[in-house]
C-alpha cells in the first residue's frame, strides 16, 4: 500500500528550491495525490530515487526527458479533472493506465 506524504516531508518541500526538476515533480505529485511508489513505477526507477529527486537531488540526464513528459501528462490530467487521485487505489489505477500495465 502506498503511503501518503507526511507533514515533515511537506514542510521540507515548501522550503526546497522550486527551480529543481525533482522538487517540481514532488510538488506536482503532492497536488495530484500520486504516491512516490507509484510515480517510481511509472518512471522505471526505485521509490528511493524518486524521494531523492523530491528532496533536491539532481535528475540524471537519461531520465530528465521521461520525468518532463510524465509531468506534462499529469499537468494535463489535472487540468482535465482526472486528478488529483481520490485515494491510493485510484492513484494506482491512474498510473497503471498511464503505463499500460
């Protein structure tokens, strides 16, 4: 079961540099209610990697485009009213539909 974002993480996120791609990804995922474990599956990385990005660690060049495309899709789905996910189950289903699994 995916965990929701904790108060400590959200506080840290509010203080992180928004110019960093990983921090932008984190804020978007929080707004869309997409747990890091599911985001990791969509981006084909480990949940630990996603959390490192969320906390400001650089996104490697070979993943940058994938992250940017993922973010564009999530933003569009937010505009279209498909997100934020109502709960962990709907977030999981959203990611499953996105990656075709």
